[in-house]
C-alpha cells in the first residue's frame, strides 16, 4: 500500500506542477509549465519501465521481471532464505528508488546490513542470503517462493531465519 501511495503522490506532483506554475503566474507564459510537463511525462515513463512485475526462479537463478526486460541474479551461492515481513524496516537507501513504481537498489539496516532490494510490498519480503551479499524480494506468495527455492537449491537452508 505504501508503494502505491508514494507512486500516486509522485505522479500527481509531476502532473500537477505545470498546472500550478501556470495558475500562479499566467502572465509568465507557457514555456516553464510546458517544460515541466514534458519533464514530468518523461519521468513517469522512465519510472514505469522499472516496475517489478514478478519473479521467476529456474536453474540459472532468480529473474526479476521488469516491464521490458528481466534482471538476472545467479543463486548458485545461495546459503539461506527466509520470509521476514520486517526485513526492510528502518532501512537507509544507499542508492536506488524507494517508492516510485518499485523499491529497488542498495539499502542498509541493522538487521541485514547491506542488501539489494527488488521489492513492491515489504510485508511479503523474502531474504536471500548468498555467500557475499543479501537480496530482498517480495513475491506474491512468500511460502510458494520458498518451496520453489527448496526444490531448486536443496543444499540451502530455506525458511530458517538466522539467530541474531
């Protein structure tokens, strides 16, 4: 819900800014509002391209489905995976997007340390712990996602949250 709200507010601001600029000072003409309108439309279009449509697991790893492509994350070094609805709580964005069509990029918090997120709904978070990094995804069904991980990577500890 938070992601939808943040995206809606951002779109309203990007669309409403040109109107507000013109309404406040119509004597200045349409150049600045027109430039803002073009900028807003381009920002919305670019943001929409990065939306996360879903996740796919296969022998090659995790595929994060975007609008026009899929990001590939090899999982051959998968050690552990667990569902944690509070995994992203109190995170600091290091680089990325935390609310315009998706939550994606590099983040850090006390619980996980540094991690990479490909998320849409933090309540459905599944943490993937690899040898040298952590990844957070938010599949529609975290339990089915973990079951698929268990089938594809039987040596990994799936569903076992580390004791800390």
